C-alpha cells in the first residue's frame, strides 16, 4: 500500500516536470515548476529526508518562483 | 526537412542517446561499502561526539563543515556574479505596491512570521532545520516587504550597502570561528576539540559552535538572497 | 523497490529537463529546464540515502535504524547551489534581453550574423 502511494506520487512528480516543459508561455511554466517543487517536497518527506524536504519547500517553491517572476517582469516589453 | 528541422532532429537524437545511457547507468548503480562504514560511524557516535540531536546538522556543520564553508562561498560568488552582470542600470525605486487588502492582511501577521526562521535557526542542532532554511526564509520575508510596499519604501530602509556589509562580515565571522580551532591547536573548524562548550544533547546551548554557525549562515544567506533580488530588479537604462 | 522506483523517476526527470534545455527556444524556459535538472539530481542523492525501515536522521532513544545522513548534507548543499546557479542564469537572461530585445534564441543567433 505504501509502495503504491509512493508510485502515484512519483507519477505526479514526473508529470509535473513534463508539464513544466511542454506548456507554452513563460509564466505558466514557472507556476508548474512550483507545483513540481511542492511534489518533490512530498517525495522527500516519504523518503524520510526531513531536512532536505524543508529546504526544497523554502527554496524551490518559495525563492525560485520569486526570482523567476522577477526576471520575467524585467524581460518583457516595458509599458511606458 | 529544413536545415533548422534537421538540426533540431539531431539534438533530439543526441538527447535520446544520453537518456538511454543514463537509465542504463543507474540500473546498474553499485553501492559502495566504504561509504556505509562512514555513515555508520556518524549515526552511532554522532550524538556522543557532537551533542547535536539533528544528525544532518552534525554532519553538515561539524564533520563536514569545510564543505559548508565552500557552499557559503558559492552563494557569495553567485551574488557577486549577479551584481556584476546587472551593474549597467539604475536601482529601481518604483512605488508599485500590491493592493490595500494584501498590505493590510500581511501587515497584521508579519511580526509573527518572523518567529519561524528564528526558531528554525536557533534549534538547528535539535530538530530538522538549520541556518540555510532559516536564512532563506528571512530573505523571503524581506523580499515580501519589498514586493508589498514597493522598492521606493524598502530600499532606503534596507540598502544594498547594508546587505553587502552583512554578507562580508558573516563570511569573515565563519572563518574566524574556524580559526579559533587553529589557535587552540586542534585544526581548522574543529568543534569540541577546540574548546567550544559541548553541553548535554537536547539543550538549546550545546553542541559547540553549531548554534553560532547556524546564525552566521542564516544572516549570510538572507543578505545574499535579498541582494540578488534587488539586482534582478534593476531598470537597465 | 522504493529505491529503484526513485532512481528511475530521478533519471526520467533529468532527461525531461535535458530535453527542455536542448530543444526549447525561450531563454526563460531553458532556465526552467536547468532548475528541473538540478532538482532531479538532489532526488537521486536522497534516494541513495534511503534504507528499508529507516526513519528520519534526528536522534531519538526509541529508534533503531536511521536513513543515511551524509547524502542529506550533500543534497542540502546541492539545493542551495542549484538556486544560486539558477539566479545567475536568470541574470544572464535579463542581460541578454536588455542587449538584444528578445528572448528567442533563434532570433539572437540570427542577429549575431
């Protein structure tokens, strides 16, 4: 039962990664990337890696999304 | 097929070949036996040698603290690289803020949010967490102020100069803590052997310089990340 | 069983990220692929550390087997360094946009002549 639940979680992880690559549009891709980070946090919790799960949660889902959105906002046509 | 299509096809074939190689490589990945011996030592004697309950923090800041110094250097290098790359424009001082609802909602709970990184940093040797987690959370909280109220509000209060000084002094403090071991005669970045207070496992003040290093790393990472955020926002004219 | 499944998932995610870096035309999407590749290697490290029946490596008197704490320390370092590398890559992308006016690498190659 535990193995099957873990398998479903890994399927979610790989689908989130594939979706982040296949969607068109920069902002959509970044949001799917944060979904990938959150599911990776869950996978780390299943693998009993609590320190790594906390780090992935704050860095992947929080900080990297902020950096990406900041860079995207600086790289589009400035409406002046 | 056009020339661009043929070039793209070649890249895809190359990618597929690399994928097959990697899948084969991990299917026959051997597990080294000597590495298990090292981990067995850390698990069995970690608490008695370092008095830290969190074994990952004990490995990261006591047994392998030199690697953590290298990681702090990499963060410093990333901040320097982004500062040099984005140095061509002026710092953005816009008044673009979020809506009134966002500002009121966050302003009421904001001081409570600072309890989390404070707890995680100070209890890094007792429960999962540590300097990096708390440092990144502190950086994110400072970035949140800049996002909510605009950089025209936050830049005078938390200038780039202050952030740089925090980062430099944290890096120097890390190295000075390591040199205390050299002065004592036991080795660079040695913990209990250099005379730092050991205490009993489970106390807040214990495990040598682990709480001190956690605080130093927390400030360094927070200052570095907020600097990167400010640099990425440069207007570029 | 859990370890083999995690290996296959980690390498699949790495290959997906590699495909994105190799074939996509938008600079920001290439940075997304780079970040995905780095996270997959962290998953590989944590999967190596997993032991059957082991629990989280925080000491408690009742627990008998722990998972391996050394790859956890390496994984923590890898996550932070990955974030730093992604930040520099994003800085480079913004700089390229400032200089060339576009994020499409085909147009950038063409304008270089």
